[in-house]
C-alpha cells in the first residue's frame, strides 16, 4: 500500500510539472507574438514616416530650385521638360529627358501658371498614397501660396489649410495628386 501511494504521488507531481511546462511554453508563444506584432507595426510606421520625409524633402528641393532658377522670370514659359533639363527636378526622378516620376510612380510636373495667377508656377505630384497625403501637405504647405489635393483646393490663395477639406480629399481615393502653387520668392 505504501508503495502504491508513493507511485501515485510521483505521477501526480510529474503531471503537474508537465502541465506547468506546457503553460509556460504557451505563455512564451503569446508574449513572443505580441512583441513581433508591435515590432512589425513600429517598422511599418517608421517606413511610412521615412517615405513622407523623403518626398517632403524632394518637394522642398524642387520648389527651392524653381524659385532660384526661374522665379526672377516669373516662370514665363516654364514646362516640365525645362525643369527636368535644368535639373530643378532631381535627376534621380527622370524617366526620359523631358519627364519625371516621383517615388510613387506618378508624374512630377512643373509648369507656368502666370496666366491664372501672375508670377506663379504649378508643381504637381501624382499618385500619392492616401495615407501619406496629409503628412506631405502639412510638411510643405508653408512653401505654397495655394494647394490642391485631388483637384480640390485645400489651401486658398495666401490662406490657411482647411483641415476638413484636406482630410476629405486625401482619403477620396487610394492615390491622389497634390498640387502646389508657388510664387517667385
């Protein structure tokens, strides 16, 4: 009888140890999954932020180059081909000798707008993803006299961004065009 009790208590202890081990393994897998999910989310957010910063930097570069190179002429006769040829639109974006694409495979255009608003040019980035639109607009709005997203004005001439309109236009499609009206200075 004594031997039977001793064996029974050893079996119970072994079963409890196996149960605890299984519980710790499952708990480790759950914690590992949560850490992995947080890591992937942080990486995706960082990648999106870096993408927006790169495009914002490129827009700043193009606008600065356009003002420096063509602003004194009031942008009269400016075309995308001239901006590409003069390297105001960065060479890394050139598709042909007269055209350029942004990092989203959308056209970059820079043209004279002086017939509509004297002394201005229009810079357009097509195919901007909806989730990056607002960040790019907010990062560059101080450089523009007027802005449009998906063909609708989000910043009136020499005015402030209308946040409600900006939000509506940025999410109006999966990809949108952003247009900046830039002045001479």
